[in-house]
C-alpha cells in the first residue's frame, strides 16, 4: 500500500536558503533539503486501486498559480517540542486549494483531517529537545527574510514508512493554470 499525501514542492533556491538554518539544536534530526515541502493533505496508506482513482481525480482541480511566502521559524508541540518549522503565510489561494483537497479526500471516504491546517515546511523533527534549547535556537535563527516563490503546481507524493519521513517521491504533478 502506498503512503500518499499532496503538497507543494519547495524550489531549490528556497530550499538552499532554509538549509542554512540547520544545526545548533540538540536532539534535532534535520530534514534533507531535497525533502522540504508544504503538506496540503495527508492521505495515508491506501489501496493501490484507490490511489489510482485519487491520482486521476486530482487532475480536475482547476486553480491559478499563486505566490507562497515563508516567514520566520517556530516550533510545534508546545511544552514538548516535536518539530522546528518555517511558517508559510496562509494566503487565500493556498487555503482554498487545501480546502478543495480536503473535500475531495472526504469524498473518497477518508476521515476529515483532525488538525487545523497550519501551512509550514518542517525543517527538523525533535527528540528529547528541551523547551529552553528550542527557545534559544529560535531566538538566534528564528527570523529570516521572507522568501517567496510561485506555486505553479501541486503534486501527489508517496513516501515509505520511516523515521522522520522521506525520501518523498513525486507520483504525479498537477498544474495550476486556470
């Protein structure tokens, strides 16, 4: 069964810029810059036939390209930090694309996503990182100039079950060209 999700790829020049923020945080497992992405909708481990149906249905999405802006770092997990992320500013086109993908996946019988969509790029997964270590890291590296890029497509990614995710494989691209 493939493990699937939809997302936006991060262009190499933006990935390189984000990769300079790596290091200096005990307990961090840094994501390979080639695996940076913005998850739009996690689909999960599904049957190959349903995966093919989903892949063909995604071609029906008809939206225009839009600008994506990354601004600042934060962490997820509250008192027990579990990830360091680059924040993606939630623009209307991004949120509408994500909502459409959510509706489509529910039509395939998938449960609604349990968490509110907070667009981000995961830079590191944390294991046994203290709140103080994360706060210190963010105070030094948390600000970086806003980086923007045009999203001209979204993709269907597959991954294998592994610690920290990845490597991610683009199974199919879907142009944004309405």
